C-alpha cells in the first residue's frame, strides 16, 4: 500500500542527497503516517484511518468531523 495520508494526501517526495563533492544520489522523503483508531463522539464509535502526524495534531485540537469539514471531505471519504 502506498505511504499516503488519507486526509491530507501527503505522499513521498523525491529529491537528491548532495555530498560535499556535489555527487547527487536519489532519496525519498517519506511522510510520517500511521494507522490510528480515532473516537468520534458524534457517532459514538471509533474509526480506523491512515493519518499523518501533522493531521493528527490538528484533529486532536478541533475534532475529526470538524477537521474533515474544513478539508471539504466527509467521513466516508476517509474510511
């Protein structure tokens, strides 16, 4: 499965490692994504989503459904 956040859409970025001698080798910068079980009090149940830690911080501040509305998404888009 691709290493992608289901809410923000963050995905791996490619770039170059540049040595002191200016040799370039390819590298991937992978997002910090985890499977997380989040409780939704409005629905009185938990949902399992693959989410980046950056999105998880925002979700903990405003709540899952409020954050999804802000992103223009619904719960069925994520689960």
